[in-house]
């Protein structure tokens, strides 16, 4: 019998608008149910009941190396105008050894809230990294 190991987190892909983009890091893939507390005056219990309320999603941060000829981040950012934005659905997939999705996060109606260019350092020996923070209206998680 083969030993079952946990999944590794370093083999993944991100896809938006039909384009697969390579990223070095993705964070913020979480969802939380807010708690609604309630108690009526005739309740025999002297404490509130707790019910699940609305869901709340964290912003997602995507990081990648900066390329001289690739303006995908900034082109999307430049669609931001007062009360209008190009919203995109994003699919983030954790991949197995055959490059097939094992877990998929589907992000609904995302748009960039922040774009951050690389920091600059005269004595640095690292790759230039840019990041984009996106907001969205829903996150579903699927085990394939």
C-alpha cells in the first residue's frame, strides 16, 4: 500500500480571462462566516444563540516576477475608474505531478484594489517582484 502524503503547495497556476499567468505566491484564499447573535426575552436560556451570518472574504494577493514586456497587471489596473472596473473571474489551481488540478479555488467578480511595483535596492541580488491585491465577491473551493 502506498503511503499518502499531504499535498505540496509549490505547483499551482492562476487563470483569468482565458490567460494562464505564472505567479510566485498567492495568499488570502480564505472565507469566514460572520456570527449573528440573538436572544428573545422569553428564552429559558440566559445566553444568546449563535447563527451563521453573511460570508466575508479576504483580499487575495498575487505576486510574480516583473517582466519588461508584460503589462498584464497594469493593463487591468488601468481599467479602474470611478464606479466602473473590469471584473474578472479567476481560477487558482493546485496541481499534481501530471500538472492536473487537485484543488481549485474559483474567485468571482474580482478586480484590482492595489498594484505594487518592486522595491529597488542597489546592492540587492533578487528578482524584481510585483504584486496585485484583488477584491472579489465570492470564493468556492473544490477538491477535484
